[in-house]
């Protein structure tokens, strides 16, 4: 299991998903469309009290726990212990270590010290604990590869907990979990793709619920995506980062004056439109340098730079290192 999770949480060798998608009427929805999960791992746990599991940190990954029967306590450092009951979904979006247990004071064992039954490369079953009350958990470790996903996750709280689903959503959640379990066990052709897409939907639904209700989602980048004008400008940048955007062109794109657009963009996003464009391009570039073997000139051209030298200068200004220094030596 340790080897599986270690390999799973390494940087994916997949390229960035194609950002050339049809225009949406909802810029926030278009950004969610760009979210793409990779490296999905699932563990179905059958736990009998008393029990406790310490999960290590997984850098760059998101962990989630869904209680399908019984209850448990989630303990993340710096946060009060949280009670998760049947139907609760908890995301630990920043990959920080935490524990889950039958009682706030229950002793814990390290995750990798607990034996599991390996069903497939992506699915394991854990049976663990004493002789008390039974809790069923479905847990997973996933990562978002696209820049849009990483930027969104950076805004999420330390723990995102959803306890109340509408009846229809609750039925859908249970059906989704049953599909995941079946696909993971049987490993039919395309099974891993099905599992990944189901996880996409599951987690994005939870994030949408948070966006709809959390006060933190009413400011900054998320609020900008919801703005009638700035949201369309952000979507245009995300959709075509290689285009020769200027403040004038972006303002025209969203039907505003240059000065009015510039002031509104900076006020909502916290930086100028041109700085945001450069930052977005460089985040995409860093991902492509780490995940592909494409040359600097190919990446530069893909992101709208007329020369490799101009691209390298921009990269150095943003990250204070050269593009070559972030390329993984084991990149294919």
C-alpha cells in the first residue's frame, strides 16, 4: 500500500488537458470544467471500535472520507475534532496528515502498519479494530493536475465537510460509491477511467456545495469568476492562454471601457489583467515542464511567446529560476 500511494502521488506524466473548449455562459462552470483528477486510489474500510488510523501527509494531493455507515471522528492538526456521521463527506484538500478514529481519545496506528486486502492496483479493503460498533468508510487520495484545479484547491479551507445532502443528492452519492466499488473490484476495460470520472463528479459536487454556501467564496478569484465582466475575461484567458491578449482586447471582449475594465479586474482579482495572464501562462508552463518532454521552444509557442528567450525571461521573473531547473530528470 505504501508503494502504491507513493507512486500514485508522484507528479503525473500526463500533459495538461486541452484548454480549447467551447465557450460557456458560466465562467465559474467553465473553470470547473477544466478540473481533472489523476492518480485516484480508494480504500473501503470496515472498522470496529475501538480503532484509530493516522494518515501521513501526501504533498499535492487531496484526501477524502465518506461515512457510509456508523460514525467516526476526524482530527486535523490546528482544527477541532470533527464528528462525521453516516452520509458525511470530508475533504482534506491540502494533503496534510490527519487521523480518523472511533472516539476522540482512541489510540491510533499508522496507516501503513495496518494490513489490507488488495483488490486491485487502485482499490483495497481494510478490516480493523476491536469488537465494538461497526463503521464503514470509503476513503480516497486524488490530485488535480490542471492549474485551475490547483488554484481552486488553494482557496479551500483546511477541511471541507458536508453533512447534509438533499434526498436526491444523497441517493446519487450512494449510487456513485456503489459504481466506484464495482468498477474497482472487477477492473473491466476502461474501469480506471470510469473510477476517475466518478471521483471528478463526487469531489466537484462537494466543492460546488462549498462555493454556494461559504462566505470565503464571495471574494477574490472565485468572486471574480462570478462577475459578469471579469469572469468572462478570466474564462477567455483560461481558454486561450496563447492569444496575444492586451487590456484593450480583453476589455473589448467583455464590453467595457479600457479604464473601467482594468480597475474592476484589479479590484476583484487582486492583480492586473496582464500580470494575471503572465502568472497563468507560467503556471501552465511549469506543469508542462514537469509532466512532458516538450522542448522549451514548443512550450513557449504553445503559450503565445514569440521566442524561447522571451519565454525564459518571463519564467525567471515569475519563479526566480530558469525553466530548465524545474524539469524533472525522469521526464519521459
